[in-house]
C-alpha cells in the first residue's frame, strides 16, 4: 500500500497544531476583550442623528450657559434632566426665530408634542446610577461626559463599561474635584491631581464603593 | 415500530471533520464575537427610563401629566406670600420671608443660581447686557437703574415667578427658595455698584478712598464701562451683534 501522506504532511500537521493554538488564542481575545470594548459594542464616540443638531459646544463654551440652566435636576436627582421645549423657547422665541433648523422645536412647542431625542449616554437597565451623589462628592460632568463644551454634536465619551466605572470607584482620588469646580469646563487642578484628589477624598468622606450591590441593586 | 431517524444521521455527519465544516465552525466563532456587541434584553428591561417614549399614549411619551389640580405632598403653597411675593394687603414684600434666614449661605446660593439662570441675559454684574442680549435678545433689565433699585424684593420674586415682558417665567427651572435667594443676591449686586463710602467697613473704606484718589476723573463714557454703574445715567443701550 502506498504512503497516504507525503513527507510535507509532517510540517503541515505541526503548523496546524501550533497555528491552531495561536488562532484560538486570537479568537478568544477577540471575543472576550476586543469585541466588547469596540465602539460597535458600547457606542463610544458614535454621533447619532438627532431631530435638531444641538451643539453643546455653542451653548456652553460659546455662550457661557451653565450645564444646570437646562439640566436642572442634576444636583438633586438621579436623572440630570432633559430640558422641556419651554427651556429652548426661553431664548429661541426671540433668537433664530426663522431658522429652518429649529422648526422641529417650534413645532413641538406649538403642538405640545415631545421632541424625540436619541439618548446618547445610556447605562444598561441593571445598573443603578444617581447623578446627584456623584456631583455632591466632587465628580464633575466633564469627567464622565468628556469635553462636552467642545462637542458640536454630542457623543458618548466614556465606554460606560463596568471596568470604566470601577476605575474611579477603586481610585476616586484620580478624578475628584473641589465642589466649586464641578461645572467648570476650564478647571485644572492646582498641583498634581493625585495630591488634590487625596485631600478631597478625605475632606468629602469619599468611600471606595466596589461592592456589587452599590450599582447592581 | 422501529424508530428511524435519518435526519440525525445527517446532522452527525456534519460534525465529522470535513474541510467545509471547519470553516463553518470558525465562522460561527467569529460571528459570536460580533454577537457580543448586540444589546441584550437585560440592557433594556421592560420598564421606562425617565422620559422614555411609549406607544401607549397619544403624545408618545411615557411620562404622564398629573390630573389638573393635583397637589403633591408638601406643595400646597399655603404660605401665599412666600410663593407670590405679595403680602396679604396685595403689596410687594419688602423683605425676604422670615422662613428663610438671610445669611452668607443664602446669598452664596443666590449668587450661584443667579449666575446659572439670570446671567445669560442680565450678565454677571446685572447690567442687562448678558451674552444672549448681545446675540439679539430684547434688552434685559438693568438692576442698577433707578426703577429697579427702588423696586421691592417681592417684585423681583414675582418677575422670576411669572415673567415680565420678554422674560419668561423661571418657576419651572428655579424653586421658590432659590428665587428668594436670587432676589436677595440682586440686592447684593445693587449694593456692589451703589454703596455709600460711609456704609463700608473701615478697612474697605480706606481702600476705596485710596482707589478713588488714584483714579482720574471719569470721562463722558463712564456709564457704559464696568465702573460706571454707580452713575445715575443709564447703561449704554446698543447691542453688540457678533
């Protein structure tokens, strides 16, 4: 009976065994690590089409309007608050009254029908999150939401994944600010962030909250 | 009756390592990698987030309006003066209601809220030339005008609550306590531009006297500048379109 395999089959066999291991490793890395961290999975950096291309950049950095002018409940409630159309009309009944771009806002105001914004920063429903406690403990808007003051169109800056939450919950001193600087988009720490942060963690009695039930309650 | 299961046998045959099936398996693994990116049911539980849309109601929102006339607990507003700025006699209150203690904390709160909600139009110094006015909004009130200097504090509360002219009501954005704090802070702003030398603490009085001595005589346009609010002339009315 003739040889079934040629001599080259040895090389192919070895290569396929080791190569297979490498391939399996690469696939494992893709499945476990890379794919869930991709913006495809977590929506990071994605700009969505909105009914009106509202520019946070223009309204905050450009005009100097405080975050809380529109997001009125951020200091006292879990939800920061999406402003009612009446808040837009505070100014826009007088300014840009003929702009076609703002017609959906005027129409909503006339017909009392809500504008259907596409939510950008959306945590999974199995995560408890409360804005007010973060603001009260020195976490600035800009730490989680990024430089919103430089976003002509809003996008999700952070991954919003658990490892990202835990980074701060484990080491809050890396991120906390004085309470007076929460809404200041130009804030820079005086000295090193770690030194300032450590002092604030002590002053504000900030605990490293890493128990599962802190967020999954 | 013997059970025949030809389908099973073909399925098993698929699992044998044939060239095509390995490729299919590899594809499946790769596909599952991308499947992890899909939102799962637990991400969007069958409950409404604040303001989430709902097909149940005509206007498409899950947030419902309370029945007209509903009074939430603690929101009966029995203390009419506190919520209207007017006393029982229909006259404007001349002081912040006694329920609130006017101290530095309240004034700081007022400053904070003023800078958030009022400064876009009235500017941080209260001269009515805020950024929104400079971008074309109707001229906002100047707190350093004679009319507003002589207005009662209850009047400021009422304007914040019900609006005035082109100014909308801020009752929905600023709660009543904070509106009183802002009204008190307006008095601080007015005082800051219209204080008599004799009313200053002694150390400040000396400083102010020195500064006044060092400063040249104010020119004809002093009223439009930062230092001119103490003058009786109105602040320049022209708006700056940029």
